[in-house]
């Protein structure tokens, strides 16, 4: 398994471009320009859309949606959104992009114009999730649970630190006996944590997408969270993982983007590089 490393913001031979893309190796732009086939995959929350206390308000900016639409229509680039959200929750936020949508960490997906495909989770995991859901009885805490088909998420983003810690401890204690069965695992994310079935993650989702592409496809995955680390690891042999956030984070990613605004600029630059057939000037 590739060893994780800490991304640094210092200039080096592999990071020649000045801000706003100081964390992007110049070599990536050359590969984007030269690749015959490209697979661009992005997380949704914290990458395309800002974090919101109300998840319904976490919507990508109009400019991001415009760039995504252009990317989906551009020759030689396949676009995929890979999220922990269900596909049917992503669709109202993204509109008719012409992108492949992967939901619930790879348990479901919809190709452009296709039907929603939902993989069946193992019966043991389904039953364990039901028991874990019933184990949380406090009404105030239950109001913070997002119960999905393949997981249960606790959202604590709007709580003060001590209250979030207290709530998290109570939920972890309730879930622990069910996680011990080996069919579920608890994974942290920005603003909470999630108990989910073990056989899928964003890494397996990325590998499934790559398996549909011809040899030599350049793969790029952009994400911001712990749940994206499996995806970063999955693309290391055939492309780049870009972590959104401040450099210094321990990560499997090979480069970084500062925030969601820089993600939007990266999408625009991608289109420019593909259209011009060359890397940006230093």
C-alpha cells in the first residue's frame, strides 16, 4: 500500500506554477493536454459545494455547474461525481450534467441517460444497520441522524465542540456492538461520522469507473475529506489525487487545491488546456 505523506506548499521542481495553482504539479497540466482519454472524478460536499448546516442548501455555484457541463460535453473527458449522498439527492443539486453519478460511496450509480443501479448490500449488513439505528433512542440525537440504505450518518457540524463530542460518544457507544460484527465500520467525515457497510468505499467506486476506461486513461480525483482518501489511493498508479484544503494534511493525494473556489478555477483551466492543447504558462 502506498505510504501516505504530507503535502507541502513550498515551491519545488514538481510544483512550478504560481498561485492560484501553487499546489498543482506542472506535469499534470501537460498530461491533461496530451491524454487521449481523461477520467475526472469529484466529490460533492466540500469540493463542489460549500458545507452547510442544512444539507439541502449545499449546492455548487452556477459557475461550477457551467464548467462541469462543459467538461461533460468536451471530447475525451468523462466526468463522474462520487459522493456519500444518494444519487437521487445529488441530482437536484447538479441538474442534467451528462455526468456519471456515484452515490452512497459506490453502492449506487446512474450513467448519463441511464437507469439508477443500486447494488444490494449483504443481508448481515442490512440487519446490523437496522439494529444500530434502533440502538439510538434519544430524540434529540436521532434528529441528527441521516439514515440511508447502506449507512447511518451523524451530523454535528452546528454543535459546539463539547456538545459534539458528547453526542458523538453516545452514538459511538450505541453503534459499537454492531460494528464489531465485521460487516459495518465507522468512518469520520467533516462534520460528523458514519456507520456504513464495509464492502464499498470511494476507492472501490473509482476502481469500477477505471475498469470501464481504455488503457492509458488519465485519472484525476478531487476531494476534501477523509472519505476521499480511498479514492486518492486508487488513482495513484494512473493519475492524480487532488486534496481540497490547506497543505499539511496527511493524505494519499499527490497535490492540492486551496478551496472550492480554486476547484472551480481548476475546472476552467482544464477546459482551457484541453482546448489549447498545451499546459498553462509558468
